[in-house]
C-alpha cells in the first residue's frame, strides 16, 4: 500500500541524487538521460554498461548489461546457465531476453520503507559488476558451446563465492 503523497517524508534524499553523489565519489563518469544514469565500467574480464534509476517511495534499480548476446542456438543453454546461477544465489540477479539474446544482471531495493543510502547503492553496484566480471568467462564458454550450462554454472558460482569471500577478508 502506498503512502498518501501529502504524508510522505520530504527529508529523504532522492535515489538519483544518492546515485549521482556515489558515482562521483567513486570517480565513475556517467551520463544522465531522462532520469536514468548510464555508465560503462571496464573490469578484469569484461566491460559492462550500468543503468541506474530510482524513485522515492518506490524503488531504486541497477541493471548491468553484458556486451554479448546469446545466438538463437545457444539461448536455451544460456538461459539454463543463468537459471542455475540464480538458483544458487541469495538474490535472483541474472536475466536473459529470449527475443534478442540480451543478458543482464538486475536488482532493486525498496525505497518505500527507507531511503537509498550511499552504502546500499555501492553494495548493489559492486556486487553486480563483480558477479558479471567473475561469471563472464563461463558465460562465454556456454555461448560458444565449449562448456555445458551445468558445469559452467558450478564453476561460475564457485568463482563468484570465492571472489565475495576474498572481498570480505579485505
């Protein structure tokens, strides 16, 4: 149930303002178009496009788009790979558009119960780009037919979990 517009808190910072401030503090250049922030981030294994937007008293969303599309003959395998990653994940992040083969990670946070904060946005952004970077080599192996979705997902999940565990030690 949405709150009445007249009783909403005006003290909360707009999610876009938090996103702008955080990206600026992280020294990540971005463009803004029609209420959406857009940037490219070069990682170890892949360069991704990040889209971020949000609304107070609704949600804030981060989407990481990968620079590959699954060819028609590999879409079912890619979908199975991503499904397996999602099944083993606490958050369901991976998506595939079966019409055009676009592959992305997507997450959101509710801004109804509380405002988007710098630390929450950093966590959403960092966890998604790191997952994309660590899983990308396995995804491309599935997209080329060099690995089965099952084997690749097991390897990708292990790499992502090891990467997050390593980050937690630092």
